[in-house]
């Protein structure tokens, strides 16, 4: 992607991270032997990744388990030191300038809470106000606007443990954004949520993004990616395998469509170039994949209607899950 140099928020250049682990056998003898001599194993979590993120972007950062996503986010939030390469966020080196840097970022982790379990979220918010030294006027404005936006104004005085998962996650977003961070890192922010809670949180993220907040979204929920991300970075085995817009991702496997068709007469063989039958449901109904670089849609419909008389037809994009699986592979 082409980015403007003066609006770049995140610069990652040839970033590497290796971990040292030790292996041993499963027998008692192996266990005793490992007390004196352990076999070292080097794990390359990141193999020299490079990317830029522009201010105000909403980027999906995807990959299978063990691909290097969390390692990258931990380095960018200042939790881990890299083994090689460099990175800067908002002009700060995260692991060197952590105290100054953290006041400019926020983080929401679907499986880790920032809220204190036995007290109401409101008390946790006041704690964050003290930690970040947030101006009272700014704090009150942000709290009022976000509780209104997320519909939790009447819930923030209940103990956190009494809130549902969806209610708690909404409060997690408020907790992470009270100090007006310029960049927010999201790790599985909608995991386990129902449809209504997901929609509310997605609306909130999009609204904040319109105001210029940069979001980096790591998730296995591809619906989140389709609803939110305009750009997608896919990482696998510590290397970036795709970095472009959502539109380019969808066209990654060519100009293909999923066609579900029902006819009045028996279906023809459907064995021409560009047609792949994925499920022949009956003599009159089938689901197939149409490669429009080989078989034009108009011609396919015309020929099929002439041969079998179409009674119902639906045409869809390739599911994003399939495209991502191909990239992972």
C-alpha cells in the first residue's frame, strides 16, 4: 500500500524475535539427564517483518495460532524486546520509552481484564484517571460520551463481577480509551459476545476511528475483519504473507463467485472450463464455483437457462474464511 510519510503512526522494519526453549524426553532417564545437560531449541517467532501503519487506519492483523501476532503486539506495546530490527510508534521506541509512550496508546484484550473484579467499573475508571493524570473536564466528557455511546450509563455502578460478558467488554473499551489514546491495540475484543453486543462494539470502534483513532485488530472472528478493517496484514510462521486492502484480499483468489442454482429441468453436466461443482444437491439443484476469468456470468446464466430453465439463482462472493485459509496454507 502507498502511505503518506508525514501521517505514518507505526513503523516496523525487519523486526525479529527469537525465543530459547529446552527439550527433553519423556522417560525418567531423560528427566534426570536434563538436570545436567538440556537440549536447546531456538524458536523464530518473527523472521524479519516490515510494515507501516498510517494515522487513522483500521488494520486487521491476522494469522493462525503461533504465527507471531501476539509477539508483534507485545513488542509494539513495549512488553517485549525484539531480537533484531526496529520499530517506532508515534515516534517512540516502545520498549525504550515505555513510561512516556503508554499514555498515547490503549489496549483491549478479550481474554484479559483491566477492570477490578470486586468494585464497580466506575471506580476502576477513577483509578485510571489518577494513573494517567486525566484532566477532570476531559475525563467527565469522555466518560459521559462513551457510556452513552455504548449504552452502559446505568451499569457502571454495579460490581464488575455482576456484569454480563458483553457489558464488561463495553466497560473495557471505556477503560482503555478514557485518556484519548491515539492508537488502540485490540486482541480478540468480541470473543464470546452475542450478536447485539458485537454490533454495539463494532459501531463504537468505527465511530472512534472516524475521529482519527488508529486501531490494530487481532482476531480469529473474520466477521469482525469484514465489518471493520479496511486493510489486512496476514502473518504466518513469523513472516508477512499478505498486506493490502480488504478489496485486494477478496480478489486474491481471482474473480470467482459462489453460485447456488435451482432449475425446473434436470441440470446439465456442468463440466465446462471455469465451472466447479462443489455440491450437487439434487438433479435440479447445485452449488458451484464460477471462475469468471474463464466463464462469463452472463453466458453461464444464458446457457443454463436455455438447457434447464432456472427457477432460482443466488450469487455470492467467495467467503473470506476460505481466502484466509489459502493464505495460511
